[in-house]
């Protein structure tokens, strides 16, 4: 067998096993051999892993790029926005496909699934998908696929366009919001989406927060002038997430359809997911590093700069919530860990500082702070360093939640595993004995954002090489891949369990 690239002497990790002193042979971008002492082949490039861990490339299935959420647009001149996108780059608050995927590969992520976002006024999702294709094409450093955010599920969209989305466009998941005024769906509309999603094998992702509690609490906190960034969290205690999580699990049970609860932040919601799984419902959970590594005092400190850590659901106050998230990763409640990379620059007219400019109060108003954090570059290294190397999770669990499960959940058939036939998407880490731990600063990162919420955190390792389809795209701190190398990936239906044909009444779809 001829190889194009041989990686020698690694500690190869999959979601189930670890093989020491192991080589990987790659041909035409595909892994063709995994085993000890693969034969030398003339002309093959050789990388010596020096005994270090080799893990499958990160698969991050919750990344917002070139997207302006309607929620964040209330205060922006809406005429500049088309299909959720500000075409004028000068106006970008956030990461584009270029900067976001550059950041991804620098942190060991080789595939991202980003969002094509319908705005309520869009009567069809087809032009929305086409628009995001234009934004991503020739702009991406890593492979990418899309979910579609549905904010207005008309009969035309759910009945006629969903089948086209799956068959023509290779998109097999949608995201729904239960909160954010311009995006949220009523329960009735959620059922409309689930009804069609079930028939087509679409995975429905849900942002579960009780929007009326949030609105009511925000109003009443403002009356008491409790409007500092920190009180973003006060307005959304864990029951806000738990109530909506439980409600949408009930809707999914009624409709006998699988859902993924995204960015779960607290213990009470985690328990609802766990209970549903114990009842054998196909309910999946996602959490994010911000809920594993940060607590709410990151919003309290530095006065208004606490805005840098404002996201929804909020980073939690109590260590008990953080502990519940870690327990949920270990016991399998959480199928995947994604970044929810959804940053806004801090020093930008429409960025995080907006709450100060629009608040008419010396300490600003959290209501006007765009929600979301940067994290596509730090997700994999944080879980490796703060998870595996800190003894909290096994190397296999790390691979499972950052790569293998995301690929299986979202039908990325050739991603997420080191084995023959899979794309050669790999991360080679530094040999542990020689790695000098360091404390992260934003200057080290490759995104276009002017801060990281993980500033100062110690990293005990970092990807030494990131490899996509057999090509080194990141090496020793430098992005060496090219913009445009990343390919759009058509997805299959989820490989994880789906409908059970168990019903709550005589009704059948
Ligand atoms: O605060 C967050 N998470 N913003 C990004 C949009 C979303 O809800 O995922
Ligand atoms: Zn403004
Ligand atoms: Zn969300
Ligand atoms: Zn998100």
C-alpha cells in the first residue's frame, strides 16, 4: 500500500480505545491503515508524533459565523441586514467564515456545522441557504455544513421545503428558539416543525428558555435599576432553562421525535434530560465549555466588561450547576460538547459595549448586550487540558463528546473517528513531557474578536498539528492551510436512535 502521509509513533485515541506506539497511513485524504510499524513507502511525507496523543479532528456542531441574530439586530439599522447577514464587512460585529474557521483549525477543529438563519420575513428558506453558501464558499479553512434556524415555520417551509433541504441541500437538522422575541416559536409552531422533522429524519435542536419569565424579570430588574451585565444572569435563573427544557421534551414525546437540547447550562435542565433518557426517549443534550469552566462572577468582575461573558443561557452562579454539567458529560447525559461560538466584539458600536451606550444608566443595561461568546478555538484544547489532563474525563470520553458523537448525531459519515475509510482529520498533540503550560491571552487566538472569556486560563497542552483530509492546516502555532480548502459537507440523517413508535394517545401522524 502506498501512503501520501504516514504519522508515526502516536498514542491513537478513539471513542472506545487507546493504541500506543501506533502509526496512521493516509492516502488521498483518507485513513487507509492504523497499526504498529506501518511499512515505509517511498515519497510519503512522514510526521513523527513522538509518542504524543493523536485524536480525531474536532467536530464543532454549534458555530455561528457571518450571522447576525435578529435578537441582536433590534438596535442596528435593519436595512443593512439581508437574511440575517450584514453584507458590509466593515459592519461585522462577529466572525466570518474566513476568521471563524481559521480560529477553528488553530484549536484542533476540522469540521464546523454553522447556521443558515431564516428571518421572520423570509417566506422561503431556500434563498437563505443559498445566501449562506455564498458567504462560506471559498472562505473556509475547515470543512463545514449547515443547520437551518427556523423562525417562521409556514406550511410551505415545513411541508414543501424541508424535503428539499434534506435531499437537495444535504441539511438534516434545524434549530428552533423558545426565546428571543424576533426568533422564538410558540409551542404550536414547534409541533408543526417536529411533525415534519419526524417524517424526514431531521434532528431538531432547541434553545430552551422560558421567554415570558425572562421578559418579566428583565422589566422588573430595570425598575430596580438592577441592570449591570451580571444581572443578565439574575433575570434567568436555572428554572428558566429547566421549565422550557421539560416543556419541549413533552412536545417531543407527544410527537415521538428526537430532539437535541442545545447549550445546557444548569443542573435542573440536565436532570430533565437525564429523566427523559431514563424513560428511553430519544432526547439528546449538548453543553459548552463556558458552563464547564466559568462561573457567573466572570460577569460581575470588571464592571461593564462583565458584558464579555454574557450569553444565553447564562453562565451559572453556583458550583453545583457546573458539577452537574461535568457529571452529565461523564454519565452520558450530554451527547456532545460544542462551543456555541457566537461572539460579538466588545469595542464595536453594535458589539458587547452596546449595553453601555444604549442603557442611559452609568452601568448600562444588560438587555442591550448581544448574547454569545467566542469559543471555537478554545473548545478542544480546554476539554483536553481541563478535562483529560486534569483527570476529569478519559481520553476516550474527550474524543466521544468533541468529535465522534457530533459526527454521528448529525450524519457526518466520514468524520469523527480514526479508522480505515474515515477522512484523515486529525489532531496531533505535543508530547506531554516537553510541553510548557501557558496562560491564555486573546492575542494567541485567531478569531476576529477583541477578547476571550477564557483569558488567563492555564493550558497544559495545545494541538501541535491539525490535519484535514490528510493536509496539515495548522502547525506549531501557525495556520498553514489555505482559505477555501474547507469543503461543504452534505450530511446524512442522524446515526443515533430516532422515533420509537410509542404514542401518548390514539393519535398517529
Ligand atoms: O448567547 C448565545 N448563546 N447566543 C448565540 C445564539 C444562541 O442562542 O445559540
Ligand atoms: Zn447602535
Ligand atoms: Zn441558542
Ligand atoms: Zn448558538
